[in-house]
């Protein structure tokens, strides 16, 4: 029977370093990329297209495509070659590598393993290239070049999304498994294109092209996020499971579009296309990042859990645009649009990279251990001066790649997991030395090389350089590192590679968006830099108070870009003067200006109160003035608000851009409201489009409450006149009275 472990267990010092039986007993999240979503879920293109991110125009903040090309399972590894071919190596038991002919493979304690990377050509991948792959502890997922989803490995409990498993082969414990990649078409996945994938130990998540979140597998502790689990089959531990893909509609994700997913062992996460982070599942020891967990349900063992997706708004993430998220067994990370990294969850053995954890609360229902309850900024060690591009977390160690292509590691260093040649002088707990804060990995084969992406398993790690060369280190038992173990040092009978070593049998790795890209030049570079200046809020000298929020900006840029602001700041209006303190003329700060390390950059602050719009719309106005672009995926009401501001502030080009965007938002629910906005802002193109829609959909528009109870007589007259005109035209054409 596969071990399930304690859902709140932090670590047991009695656990062996490596298990060599048919099923590993080492705790595994599917680690960084073993759980996908948690390791570099941004190093490939979206559906094979070279785009900077999900719905991203390259200027506004966006989430990275959740499509990894190098992943670590617990005891196996997967990577996509530059031509789109999938390679697998390591433990091949129960279909884990997707290779059916295991008879001639070497074995370890009768368990077969693939010693070097081998092209996976069987099953559904025989005729498909691969653009993304996810590796869990027992099963795997892959996205084909047409957006198809493939699954293989352990298939019990709904892991792979196949309703029928009776005809599958069985392992020696009588569990069904899918030996080769097979197309997943069941449930609501039929004919949907997949853009993001994640594997947990016992469940799976995907996001579709339409932004739908789908889940299947074990439902224990709410890890799939369904509000209703009645009527579902039960697994061998008497927990319900979802056998085929099913849409997640409960909780805070209702009506939101998802573009990034991540699975931990017992919890899950998703990022919307507008940068909001949601988590659910086991919430003990800070796993989900919620400050308030008092009202959550708990199971018979006292484990608290969040049953449906809930937004993470506490800690440092409250007002940040999240670009990517990574989940492990007990801890999680998020990368925000500014390149800052945040961590929460189990913090022992340095796995959160926060340095001292003595001040943190301790989880006492199981083995004692400190945890970070809400997201906290990771800015120690090497990350004090480096922004993060991607992060991958294993069970007890973490890897991050900086925007400058440097690799950093922290957490448990035993058996070479972090790739450091020298671990002397590090703090030690009952399981060995650990690195408490981020430290650059520059030993072994990675010395002097730039790293594009990285992945973590429970006990081993992978990284690809900017030229596509793959390196591995850590525990190498059953060739999970992809090279021979002869001559390696041994820990607890397990050979390990202490520093990064080239996987010479692996062809060049497909890097996708992780590959270095040419830096913007000219006007594009200026817009990019100005956008970053606005996001960083550094050197700000004006603070707009809008709908209870403070938005900081720079007078010089606003004056140069907008006549309205030029007149306002030159008018001598009282609210536009530098704020004073008691008449002494001393400058008063509007909150913190600049970063913590740049407090000396604080400047005198003007305060301006804005009362005629919401904070979201005003923020987009500032974004346009700084960069000539808006954030992607804006809601209809936010775009309409920006259109109103474009009219009030007379911003060239912005009104026309909003009009064109809003035309695609016209539906029965919004047409009357948008027509009202069009008339108020003299947006002719939007007005004509709304009236054309109303004429084409007469019955549903007439019955809709927005029209029935509309008090704006200009709108009513416009729509009625359009209907009358169309009726007259129809009569004159053929005598029809179809209206």
C-alpha cells in the first residue's frame, strides 16, 4: 500500500534517506517540479507560442505561462528537448517514465530504472511534440503541441483522470497504472485546450485556454477545491476522489480566469490572469498563507483545511501582482511582478529562506517546528541584490533563478541537494546541515555558467543553462540524475552527486521563455523602465488618495505626459502643494517612498484626493501615462472606468484604445451599461457597436433588467430608435416584421 503519511507531519528524523522498495517511502511533494507549478512554471511558451506571458503584451504585469520543460518527480526526471521530444529517466516502476519495455532495464532491489535520458515514443506521444510536462510522485502530465493533455503512471484514485482502469496493468500491490502516455478526454476536458498543468501526490490540476480550472484525484482535505463531494467514489482509505476532470467553480475563483496552477502534497494554488493568488487544501502550519484559520473545518486528526479556493491577501502579497506560485509538501513561494519572492509555511531547516525563525510560531499538533503563517519577503543572502525570475521548491530545499540568470539555493543540504561543494560552518538540525538564506550555486559544472531554469525533487535537483545544457545533483539512486553513480560518495547507502554535473546523454533542453531575450531598446526600453518605476514607487513625490488606497507617482512624468496634470500642479491648488506638518514647512511622507534600502530617496510628497473614480481605474490611467499600455485581462467595469478618465483627463490615444477593448466586452449583461458610458464619453465607435449588438439581440436585451429599469432616457431613446430604424429597414426591404 502506498504510504500516505501524516498530513501535518513536518519531518521525522527516523525516515531513511532513500527507500529502495517498489514504492518510495520518502516524503515527496513531487517537489519543485515534482508538483509542477512549483518549479519554474514559466520556462516554456504558452501553447507553443512565443508570448511573454498569459495575455501579456510585454509591458503590463502578467503571469508566466505555467508550462515547465524540466521537472523532477520523487525518483524520476523528465525533460523536453529542443525539438519537442520528451525524455525520461530514473525509477520506471508502474509506468512512471512512460516506457513500456522495462524488461531489459537494470534494477535496484528488483525495481527497474532507466539509467540515462530516453526518448518517450510510446502511446499518445508517438505522433505529438510536447510543450510542457509535470511530474508528481506517482504520475505525470504533459501538454501536446495542440493543447492536448496526456497522462501516465499510477492511475488509482483518479490521479490520471481516467474513469476506466479495470483493463490497465497492475503493479505488485495490485494498483492500476497507465504504462505509456495516454490522451485524457474524460469529464469536462473534452475538446478543451490546456495551457497549464500541475501534479500533486494524489491529485492533478489544469487550466484551460478559456481560463477554467479543472481538478481530479483525491479530494481529502479539500485539495481539489470542490465545494460538493457527495456521490463520488471512495479510495482505499475511505476518502472521496474525483475520477475525471471536473471544473472548480466554488469559492473565490468563481467567474475568474486562471492561468497558473500549482500542487503541493496536501494543498493547491492558482493564479488568475489578473495576478490574484488563491490557495486551498490543508492549511495547517501556514501552508495556505491565511492569517485567519479559526473558522476552518478540521478532520478527525485535527488537521484544518480550506475546502474551496480562497484569495491570499495577508502578508506582503496583499496588493501585489503575482506572476507565479510554487508549492511543496509544507511550504510555498510566490514571485510577484517586481521580481520579489515571498514564502510561507513550514520554515524549519531553512526551507523558506527567511534566516532566523526563532520568532515564528511553532506547530505542535505533530512534530514541533516553526512556520511562517503568511507570505513574507525573502530578501536575505544572495536575493538581497537580485530579483527572481523563477522558483522551484522541493520537500526540504529550494532553488531560484534570478533575472540575471544566477542560481540560488537554500534549505536542507544533506546528500548534495543544494549543490554546494562546501557545507562546513552551516547550522545543523537532527537531519544534517542546512542553508538558512539564499546562496548562489556556483560549484561543479555550473561554475561560470548562466542558468535559465531549475527543478527540485525530494532529494535531487536539475538545472538547464541558457545554452540548453542540463545539469543534475543530489541523490542519484536509480539514476534519477541521469548518469552513472560509480565513484560517488554515499549517504545512508545512497550515492549522491554533491555538485552540479552535466547530464551528457540529454539533448539540448527546450528553454522557451527561460531563454535569454534581447533587451528592449529605444522607446520600448523607456516605457519598460518607466513602468517599473511606477510599480516600484521609488522616488515618488505625489500621493493620490483614491477610494481608500494610496497610489504614488512622479510629478515630472505626469506633467510631461498630461495637460490636465500640468495645469493642476501649476495651479497652486491647496491639495497639490507639498504636505506640511504644523505650518513649519517640513515635508511629510505619504507612507514609505522607495524600497526599504532606499529610504534616503524619500522626497517631499504632494497629496491629491481623487473622488470621481475607483483605485483600479486610476491605477490604469497612471500605467498608460508611464508606459503607453494597460494591464491585460481588465474587467469590463475597470475598462469603462479608464475610458471615463481618458475623457476627463483628455489623454491622447487612451480613449480609442479603451473603446476598441470594450467592443469585445459587449454582451447582453453589459450592453446597456456600456452604451451609457459611450454616450457620456462621446465614444462613437463603442456607441455604434452597442447599438448594433442591441439590434441583433432584441429579445434578450429588451427582457434584461438593465434595460427594463434603465433610468437614463438618452440610452432608452437611442436603443428604441435603433430598433425602430431596423424595423423600418426590414419592412422596406421585404415587408418582414421579424422584429
